C-alpha cells in the first residue's frame, strides 16, 4: 500500500474556496477503486495548514486518481490558494 501526506498552507482569503474544492474531491475520490482512505485534516496549532492523508492499494490506483478532473482542478488552483508551496510525502505502508 502507498501512503501520501500532502501539506497545504492556504491563504486566509482562499480558505473557503480551497475547502469547497477539497470536499468535492474527497467525496468523489473515496469512490475510486484502490482508495483505502482519503482525509483532510487541519492543524490545531496553525490555522489554514491542512494535511491530506491518503492510503492507496497500489501505484496504479494513484496514477488513475491523478487524472481525476477534480484533482486536476485543485492542482491548477493550488498556487493561487497557497501562502507557500505544498509539501508532498509518499511512502510504503507495510502489511
């Protein structure tokens, strides 16, 4: 299994748009084959710092997910939403 943690640092004035986009993305992504978990969490210490936590069955499921129109929309807007660049961490999860 693959684990992805994506950290987002969102501008205050883009918060609601970011949340709307990610809520739609989360709802659709959870229906995708190979998606085991897909959650968005906000830091309790730093407002507008979010972590997207994902667990996928395999790399093939991630590659299909990466073509999702909703994810592509988020990718297209992330520079406008962000106070600083996102941080992406990918790792393998042992069984």
